[in-house]
C-alpha cells in the first residue's frame, strides 16, 4: 500500500458563470521516501494538487488516502491534527512570522501541538545546529538572508518530524547558489526517509527528482515512473 493514494480526484471552482476544472481524474500513488517533482505550466493544477495533498483543501470527487486512512471525510480539526503529525510545508515566500525570532518560528508548530517546553527547546536547538542557524537563533526574519529564512522555514516544517514534506517553488525567491544549497538540504532530508514532493518551474530541480509528474489542464499528462 502506497503512503499517498489519490484515486479519481476531481476539483472544481466556480468563477462567475464558468466552472474551472482544476483537477480532472487524477490517479497518483506515492511510496514512502520517494522524491517527486510536479511540473507543468501555470494553471495546470500543481498548486491545487499540493493543497489537496496537504489537507488544506478537499476534492469534489474521488478519494485521498494518507498512510492508509481516507482523508476525504475528515472534519477540519481531524484534518489539522493529521496535517500536524504527517505533513510539513515549505513555500517560495517562506511564510515566517515577522515578529518571532528564528528559534520561535521553528518552535511554533510544537507550541500549537502542545509539546512539552523542555522537548520543544531540545528540538529547536537540534534544528538550529543541524540547519546551520545556531548563530541566528535570536534574529527576526528581516535580519536574515533569503537562504537563512528558507532554512528556518525548512526547520519549522520538519521539527514535528513529518513523513511528508510538500514544497511549493522552494528555490523560487533565491539566487542560484543559495537555491542549490536549499535543494541539497531537502535532498538530505529525503535521503533520511522523508517523502519529498516538490512543485517547481525550475527544470534543473525537476531533473534531480527520481520521478517527475507532469500536469496540464488539471490532469496528469505523464508520470516518469510509478512507485516501485
């Protein structure tokens, strides 16, 4: 059984008098520890797919099973709980809380999950050291470089030890060298067992993934390899 199973997924949005088919008959299975790039032109359904995978949205039809559990009938609270335990997010624009320090941003998911303060402190310290941020612990986002902000965002996304990391254009706001450093950081997490799913317009990043899923007009146009 795959870690992620999408079957006959449909997602529609109404815009005025028009109905937009954001996802059409999507069937995807992703195994634990896979490294997948989702590619395609703007409007192809990539971001809608990522939101659905992250339990931020739900399909109009079809089923989404995560770690064997059908998520389509979850209440908002159940979805939030499952999201906090299984899924981490990394965004192009970082989404850090401006008034919080790097350490406080990293700790935020654990605060929301009610994790013991001593355990929070231990994990934050480990993350700061592991992501090369120990000397930036007390800096706010506007005092950090783009690469440092993205490392804080990745640390925050992984501090709850999720099995799945969803990345939306994670190198989009970074220069080439910094983007490569962030890419290697994500790949190290994948090498340690995290399932990595990256939406990207960057061909070089997409080519690094072991599997590429190409989308167009809300449908899967091609899939370089079903999970083995």
